[in-house]
C-alpha cells in the first residue's frame, strides 16, 4: 500500500463590503458619517476583523476599525464638488479582502446663518452703528465667518452712521463672505423704532430781583 500525503490548505472566505453615507448631498463643512459593512459570503459565526480604508478617488481620507463587521468614520473635510468614495477591506486571518461599489457624494456651498436681534428703540438723533444696532453675525455650524456686512434701510439707503427720522424701520443686511468658493452670501433683516426725542430744558435759577422789577 502506497500512501500519498497531500498538503491541506485553508482558503480564506470571500467577503462583500457595502458602503453608505448619512447623506450624499451635503454642504461644505457639514459633517458626514461614512459607514462600511463587511459580510462573509458564507454563513459564519465569526465577524470580520481589522480595519477598512476609506478613499476619495485615489486619496485616502481615513480608516475605520471593524466592530461586529462594521466600521464608520465622521468627516467634514470634503471639498466643494463631486466625490467618488470607496471602502476597501484588506482582510484578516479568516476572511479575504473586498472593495465596495463606488458611492457618489456631492458637496455644495454652505449658506451662512445670520444672527441679528431687533435693536432696542433709539431716540431721534442717534447714529446707527455697528456696536449697537448694526451688529449682525454670520456663521456656519457655530463658526463665525469673515466677510463684509452691508447695512441698508428704506430699500437701499446706507444705514451705517445714518440718523433715522421718527418712525419704525426695517433694517437689512447682506453678508458677503471672504471665502466665496465655499460659502454663499446671506441676507437678514431687523426692525427698529425711532420715537420722538424729548428735549432737555436748561434753565438756571434767576438772580434775586427787587420789587417792581419787570
């Protein structure tokens, strides 16, 4: 009897990597959650381990460690434009690597939010100024943006340094960001009242007079 001893080779189980995002149409600087799921092609009680490489085209944007076969990455670094994202699993001792289908994410300009409370009433003769009435703030996600604020009233009259006649007015502001590549301009309005001013009368006590003096 001739016995022939053959090599026993353990073949790794193939996997499928799926890839998704919390949104595929986001605004610049908005956080997006990327999630990859690695599943064995054969039924198994052992989850894939290791990490998943996340790429934007040929650029690596991060890694996610697998937990129960799933990995995620939060990012807000995607630039304006269309991105083709993929998740690449390198494999482990039990499972072979796999690459997800491409996922398209479009990033658009962000529009700032303008915070501007209605200023308190002013008396006639008060100059409108940036530290008191014209104090709008433009921000995105809590981050204040650098740019130019243009304040007007009465359909386009410049408000900075203006003295409003008595009445109630709608003030308007247009914010133009310095970074026009990533952010849109934004507008807002506020209401202000200019009531009549009450004059102050100065009248010193007259000197004493003698009887008969007109």
